[in-house]
C-alpha cells in the first residue's frame, strides 16, 4: 500500500507535494489544541508514503472544520486529504471504535445521535413533536437510508474486522 497511498491521494486530486511544512495547519487547528492531532505530521507521513498514517488514531481527531484548509498559504485541500486518508484507512480496516459505533447508529436509526425517551419527553413538554422531521420519524425514509448505505457497501466498510 505504500506506493498506493500517494497515488490514491493524487488520483483524488490531493497533491501534497506542494506542502512546505510551514505549520499553519497545525497552529490554527482548534482540535489540535486539545488533542494529539498534528495535521502537519499526518500530511508529512502521507507525503512520504508512510502507511502507518492510516492506523494513526490522530487521523480521526479532525473535526473537519476546514480552518487549516482556509488558512493554508499553498491552498492545499488539507481537510479533504484527511478525509481521503480516513477513507483509505477504513478500506484497510482501521477505524476508531467510537466512529464505528456512530456508523452503526446511522445504519440502525438514520442518526449518529438518536433521540432517547428523555429527549422525546422534553420535546413534548416544550410543545414540540416528540420526534423532529427526520428519518427517525419516517420508517420509509429510514429504509431508503439503509438501502443507500447497503448499496454503497457502507455496512461492509464499517463492520468490525
């Protein structure tokens, strides 16, 4: 996969070779201030075809706020590259358990954070419908979401290996 990594990124329109390692991405990352996310290191490792980057837990700490991408002096699509690296990581069987659980919840009920009974009750107390206008309210829509996820093999990608 080492040679494939840079080829896959380049094929996705994500040429990281113009990165001058200035550190603007890491310095402006709101998530990096509170976690072990070091965007610059991840990009460097990807650029150097270090496959270990795919199993790096820090890859999953990006909140996809796009701050790094907006501030990059070379206009490198950094967040897009991180998302592509995540896609490649999933393809190789790497995914944090928390992200795997969220994926399961999306497939199960159409939401990453489904409504619980307490929330439904609070909504009713506020004069709202217990379930908002989402796929959680409409079983046909939920079936459509499940069909789409199955068609794109989402369940296979996110299954525990």
